[in-house]
């Protein structure tokens, strides 16, 4: 079973969908998911990564509703087939 990723706001038009099943096996890390997404959808690079290839601080990736920086292994967290990854771009309002 593939890992599922949900996309929000400005990221949806880039990937062409609200939800994607990624062709990654269970055991893939959050970093591997990010690497796959940027490779498959190059326009995501400018939305998600800084000039050094690091995730912008204002971009949030959640695994099962938990923000990745707060997970024990952060971006190196291994995923299972039942995990859901949510990718949120920076949002501002006023």
C-alpha cells in the first residue's frame, strides 16, 4: 500500500490534486517523501525549500496530525502504510 499525502492551499494546483498516493514503500522517511515530491513536482522546490534545500520554517509537514519537528526522529521518521502526511504551505491573513 502506498503512503498518502494531502496538500493544501497553493500546493494543490502544483500537484494537481488534494490527495496523492505516493509510490513509496512503508519504511520510507518523511525526508524521502519530501525528496520524492520535489523530484516529481519541481515547482514545489520554491514553495517548500530554501536555497540550501532545507524545509522553510513556515512550511509544515504533519504525520497523523503531528508537526514533524515535534516527532522523535523529525524528518527521519519512518512511515507506515497507514500514516497520512499533510503538507501545508505558508499562509498569511489579515
